[in-house]
């Protein structure tokens, strides 16, 4: 089969012939119809994550159709599926309780530590397949497997109640999905963007307010003005010390600060400033299978929309990476292997 392989950091992807995976009990071979190119690919290209195995087929946002099903599985050739990329053991306490994103003994993650979707075929455990209804196209189904599920998971952890206000700091692919989920939970939403076109997009996707911010100096004052004293929830997708500090300052009493995006920066905060308001700090990492099921269901009912910049052939992978590095992508670029 044809695959895009990364052989080392700071190298281009190479399109090569690679052995097609063989089905085994409990797994299916998925013919990849769409694979999203996510900002996390840059962590491999820039050497922040190491390549193991090496070379590696990246691509953790995958949708396609069943090509071959292992024995005894309830799938037939041509069934449409989205893929949950975190392969939990299914046995540890976290997996048993439905938190596969926190598996204590993971079998790997497709596109991170196991071969992923930048190829014509990928092997997927049956427990990681989610049926994709006809009304969701493959590029959307692929992206739901990353930004959609992350947004559902983070919004679930934020426990938003009716009448609350949520700030979404950073409105890339994940942030726009968080915004829609927070709206679904009944929140009034305030988006913070670094460029006017992103603020415009956030409003189109349902933000009640959208601020364009360069440094974060005035953010807390703006949010307090807009909300009579502060927001109930602040989702941080930017992860700098400054953006996180401003986020804590934005919150009213009993506010929840939700960490989703991160960089190398530290969260620096005085315990007294937390105590005085009983601020809660929570963190959210990727999502569980049930979060992807929920994301697929919301998308099928038109309540969660994914923005696709372009759909491109597998050979365009290196262009997609340089456009990500230049921060030029509107939503997601999706490869069609
Ligand atoms: Zn992703
Ligand atoms: Zn487990």
C-alpha cells in the first residue's frame, strides 16, 4: 500500500510502498478515506515527540470503511467508521470505568506510537471503531476523532450549568468545537482570538462575543465587564503562563479553569488568589470512546460542525505541514489517501 512515512525529525515525509496490515482476531483493517493533519504532527516533525517505531506512519484523525474484518466481528466490508485512536487495554481500572484516555497499560495510540492514517489502510481494534452515519462525510468523521472528541471530553469535565458563561481562549479546530459544545450546554460564550478573521469565524460558529487579543493584559477586565464579575468557566487552549494567568483572573467565585492546550510554560498562581474564590483547576486530555460517539451523534444532528480548510491527496502532506507551521490553516487540512 501507499503510505507517508516520517523517518526522523526535521525531515520531509516520504511517500513509499509499505506492507498492508493483516487482520487479526479483534481487529479490522480500515480503508482510510480521510485523515486530518493536526497541529500535533508538528511535535514529531520538530523533534518534541520521538518516533517509535521509526519510520512511523502518522495520522491520528481517521475515518474510512471496513476493508477486512477479523473473525467474529460485527462489521462487514464497506461499513463506514470513525476511529478512536487511543488503544486502551480494556482491563485496567480506568478502562473498566470508561476512561480509556487514562489507560494505565495502553496498547498504543494510532498515529503516535502505532501506525496511523496517512496510508491507504490501517489496522484498528474493534473497540476503537465507531460507526459513522451516512450524513457525516469522511473528512468530518476524521476530524471528529481529535477535535470533536477532545471538545466533548473537556466540556463534560467543565460541568457547565444553564445560565453560566464560558470563555474559550484559542479558537483553532479544538477551540471552535469547545465553543459549540459549551453553547450546547447552555452557556453564554466568549471567544478569545489572536486574529480578527478567527474572531469572525468564532462568531459564525456561535460565540456570543469574540475578542481579538494580542497580549492578555486587559482580558480579565474585559471579561469581568461583560459578565458582571467574571466567567464561570475558562477553557485554555493556548497554554502560555500569561494566557493561563489571565484565565484565572477572568473567573468568578467557584469558577473552573480547564487546561486543554499546553506549551512548555508553567502555570504560576498564588494559592490565596484561588482560595478567595474557590477556583477549581481541571485538566482534560483527549477523550474516551463515548466522547467520540457523542461527537459523531452531535455532528449527525447538525449540532457540531467541523471546519475543513482543504481536502488533498496524500502527496500533499509536506505542504500541509508547512502551512501548519506558518499558522495559515483555517480549521483542518484533510488528506484523502
Ligand atoms: Zn489531532
Ligand atoms: Zn487500560
